[in-house]
C-alpha cells in the first residue's frame, strides 16, 4: 500500500499522512459510537472527577492519588477523563458534563465494535506491515474531544513519555473525525525528532500509588476528516 516515497518520508520525518483512508461516513459512525458509549457507560453521579493533562498538575495529594489510580486502571476498560477547568474545587461541573470530557480510553479497540473493526482492519494491518512492524501490539486506543474554548495546554511531548516499550518502536495512529486546522487544534510535529531519545517519562512513584514525571522537557499539520496520520517514536533514554 505504501509507496517508496512515503516510506522515505516516514524514515526521514517520523510521520506520514495518508488522505482518505477512512471515508467521511465511517467517521460519523465512530462519532455515533462514542455518543452511545457516553450514554451507556458514564455514570455522572458516581464517576470520579478525573482530569487528564500532559504535564504534572498541582493537585492536592488525595486528588493526585485518586487520579493516578483511575488512570493506571484504565488500560483494559472504558474510562472517562475531563478537561482541566471543567470541574471546580467542590467536584461540581462548571458546564454540562458531556461537554466537559477531554478523552475516553483506553480499550475502545476491544469494547466498542466500531473501533475494533477499524483498529484491526486489513488496511491498518497492511500499513503496519509496510512500516516494518512484524508483530504489532495495540496497547491502547482513545477518543479525544478537543471542545472549543475549554481545556488546558497540551505541552510538546513524545508518546513514549506515557507508553514505555523498552526500546521497541512505538507508532501512533491518529484519525481526525473533524477537519483539523491550525485554528481548531491540529497536530504539530518537529520533523526528525523521532530520532532523538525521549527525556521525559511518566512513571509510577516509588511508593506505588501515584504517577510522577521524571526528566525534562513546531509546526502544524492541517488534515481533513478521515485522514490517517502515523507518528513514529522511540523510547531510549540517554
């Protein structure tokens, strides 16, 4: 499926754009599946008010531990994370709760049929093979909302900050459900940065109950609905 030119760009820049791999109708099916998942699985009364950020937030120790535990236990189920600023100090939502969701993860590929069909489709598998992934493993899947006028800053990061693979290649597959532009929050890349080692990692603390960041830490990529974007990352510390 991939051409020689595409593979050369992949190796050089660390990303690859494949237009029209997912048709607009299927994008709407994925959106409908997420709406169904929210109404079927989100219990607003009993759900913890967990907010996800790409940086270490200054939360109280009790809140920090609760969020870490919820995050760490989300790998094999459907979990909901809210935008920073969508929940006040009393735990109340500052706007309608269903508009306050930052993302849903991390087992859409096993628990939601539409996402399972997409993630394990022949097209996706063929692309992975072309990229040299002999035995690809899908550790997580998520749906990110990016609601307008809400949420904290997404700091520059490598995906290997959060997914530790022991040096094995880490490949991200990203599909916009709406057209992504510089105005509404498209992806930004630094070409060739996949060749640099990761220097910041989210680790479980030595005490075992919390997550902590260890280490230190542009340009945009407009994409149309249904576009397929690959992101290459490595996880090798200095």
